[in-house]
C-alpha cells in the first residue's frame, strides 16, 4: 500500500477509536497534502501559492 493513511488505518483496524500519535498525524497530513488524486480534484481557481 502506497498510501500512508491506509497503512495507519489498517494497523489500528481493530481499534476504531485509537488516537494517532503526533508522528502519525504528521505522516497523514503530509500524505494527504501530496496525494496526486486529491491534488487533481482541486478547485480550478485555487491559488495555493498565496
């Protein structure tokens, strides 16, 4: 699995309410911010450089 978020979800599959560590949260945020599928669906007028 290339998606870090999916890896973490699978790791804690048995405990749905597990609180992520700070490092896991950071990994998920970075993974989400650099996900090509999410970036490809961004609003056309979005100016992320501002």
